């Protein structure tokens, strides 16, 4: 069973995709370069084929970027909600956030939280605005894995 630490959610909310953005900008630069070469050498057909090929790569990359943006936006929202939730639990239990870990990537009813070496089940109300902690015991506590990144 995996438990995600406070640090995991901080990293999720900070994560960026600089390499993919750089690749996309590089493809745009390559397209501009090939178009300029095409206008310099109007009689060569190879540049026309390269323009089509690079344009298709840009459209493909744009589709991937849009999809990952939507998924990333959802993940950042979930991480932000979980960070706020863990901050509230840390305050109410007078514990440092580094001592907290949960078994879910988003706030939901009946998730488990690890505070120090004690496990609790969280019972949420219908609109997730309040919760109750109940101590619980794991059958496989020795198989718990903490995910920090």
C-alpha cells in the first residue's frame, strides 16, 4: 500500500514541463528555418516535404500539450486541495506536515492518513467540508511504502 507524503504534493503542484515546451519552441524554430529555405530555393521540392513533416509534428505536439495541460491542471488542483487538507490536519493534531502521509492523491471519504506511526481513517461529510478522524489498524502495516516524489 502506498502513502503519499506532504512533500509529494508540494512537488506535484510545482511540477512543470519545460523540456516539452522547449521541444515545441524548437519545432516552431525549425519550421521557420525550413520555410525561409523554401523561399530561397523555390525550385527544390525537399523543403516542401520538410514543411509538411514539421507542421504535422507541431500539430501532434500541440495536441499532446493540450491534453497534458488539462491533466496537469486537474492534478495541480487535487494537490492543492490535499495540501490544504494536510495543513488543516497538521494544525488540528499539532503535528509537523512532514509527519503526515495519505493513501490517496485527492481528498475523498474513507481515505487513510498516517500521523507518525499511527493510522487514521478519515470520514468526510457529503460536501467534503468537515471530517472525523478514527484510529484504525492496518493488517499489512509492514508493507506500507512512503512515496515522496
